C-alpha cells in the first residue's frame, strides 16, 4: 500500500515539472518521413572504402538521424496514448488498468463508464436516476417515511446498495429544510415585543371574557391604511366569535375567571408594560416593525447591557451578552434566525451520536453495536427534518395549530414503530423502552436547544 502511495506521489511531482504533451504536427511528420528515407539510404551506402574522417562523419550523421527519429516516434506514441478512446473500445479499467469483466472493475470497484461525452447524456442519466421506478431515491424515501425502522434493519443486515447512504440522506434533509424556510421567509424562532397600549389591554379583557385569545386575529384584520379602526375590527371579531356559539352565557361562564384575573392585574399595576411572545416557525412579514428605541430602553436596561462590571464572573458576562442579543433581536428579528441557522446543524451533528450512545445503553444486552444505533439515529433525525419541512409547508395550507398537532403526533409514533421494527422486540417491551427514551430524549434535546438558544442570542 505504501509503495503504491509513494509511486503516486512521485508521479504527481513528475507532472509538475513535465512539459505539456502536444500532438506531433504534420510538418514534423513529413520531416520524419524524409529523415527515415535518408537514414535508409545512408545505411545502404557502403563504408568499406571510406577514410577514417569520412567514416566518423558518416556514423555521426547516422547517430543524429537515429536520435531524431526515435524522439519523434516517442512523442507520437505519447500523443496517441492521450487520445480519447471510444467507450466500446475500453477493455481495461481506466483507474487501475486491470482487465474488465463486466460493468465494474473487480480490482478497484470503479464502474466502466466514460464521462468524455456530450452534456445531454448526463441530463438523461440524471433524469433516469430521479424518475426511474427502480431509483434508489424513491425507494429510500418510501422506506424512510412510510416504513419506520425497515430501512435501518435492512441496512444493518447488509442490504445497503438499494438505499442512499445515511449521511448523504441526512445532509439532503437539512439542506431541504433550510432551503424551505429561506424561500418561504419563515423564522425558526420569532420574538414579538409590543408595548402594552389601552387598546391591547381591552383586547386582553375581551379575550379573557370570551375564553379565546382574539388579539392576534383583531390585529391581523386591522388595516390603518385602509381606514379600518381597531375598535370597529374588535366589535366585528367578537360578533363573529359569539356567532359560533349557541349562547353567550356559556362563554361568559368559561371566561369569567380569566377576565377577573386580567382586570385585577391591570388594577394592581401588575400587568407588564410589554407583551412578549415567542413563536416557532412563524413567517417573517414585511410589516414586522421593530419597537422604538425609547420603548426598547424600557424593556431592556440598555445601560446595564452596554456597560459591564469589571468584577463580573462568566455567568454575568453570558447574561449581559444574552440581554444584548435580546436587544438586537427586538430591533431585527431576522438576526436570531440567522444565528440559529448556523447553530442548528452543529447541534444536530453533536446530538445524533449522543442519541446513538443513549440507545446503546438501553440495548446493551443484545448483539447491537454502536454503528447500528448510529444508523438508527441518522435515519430518525433525517425523518424529523423531512417532517419539519412538511410542517413548514403545511402551515400555509392547514394553519399552524393543525400542523403542530400533526408534527407532535407523527414523530413519537414513528419512533415507537421504528424501535419495534429495527430491534425486533415485542410491542410491550418496545413501548416501555420508548417511554423512557422519549423522556430522556425530550430532556436532552431541551438542554441542547436551550444552549443553542443562549448561544444564538449571545451571537446575535
């Protein structure tokens, strides 16, 4: 092995100093023919009667002709060796030089395929790989999305060529997810910081009385440019909500406690000066205007954020950076999303092997190696990213609430079935291990997300 590597390195450095090979010109070929004729005539000439001086001159001329002819023929042979051959004429492997016996080289495994061909043939191959009924892509996606654990079981059993490699599939799912949220202009986490105005307090009281949060719907219907007032929209929304119920008495009873608490908070002055909300996978709208600097100064103590204490420890430094990040995110919500886009792939690259180690702890008695659990972890998190992509797309058609319940129901069910199929345990044992694994998974994932969230705020 080391000898082959040494030969390759030596060949590489020889290429650095070697002059580029050029095809022998027609003029030089004609000159070669003349020299060959001259050489033949010179060899036929008798040398017995020549003097020593003429004999030396004759041999010198003959040697010069031989050198020119030999050099020209070597250049011609090298040029012919570099000339592309037709694919049908290839009888040896283009990588290692071994004779071919089929479509693949038995020595190095390279496919017998010549890429020196027109570009449209590559488009034909690409479309055939994508849309073919026997394509690995569709088989892999079908097993991954609709047969939980089946692809992992087959891959571990050695049936690998029929599926896409797990790491490549995981990278495709991540790229597709971030491409989707980028095209749809969706933020992974969206901060909403709004000053509490008398109109917003009235909306909170109305929502508490009815038992439904109607403030967002009222704000969406309000259009100041079109002359639609907040009070008029408020009355219209309340009428629509009340019209969906048979009697207002039920609503008043259901929301009476909430209304009382809201009124008490306002009367005692405990109602916060700002309405702070966090939304997951929310669309970033053009009208998302950041709050003013005056209001921002009241929400976050800017003097404590900008000025640091020389005696502060590392927790104070992180806290100050997080507060500065909150200020930056309140000014521009896209900054947090940009930081999360950088941190999420790194976090998943760390969390996937951690989850595999965690599975190894639960299946330590069986003949299951870490590699098996790593493949399972890759497939499971690939499924999560595909579902997250569908989740973001579903918000456009079915709304955020319905798509959230779809996501929360699909992922745990998938994990339960995948554990049952991939490990071969019974349903009772699989459900027991699924319950414990889910608790630890949620805890570990929450810790990782919290760290990412703090790091993103500190970086924003």
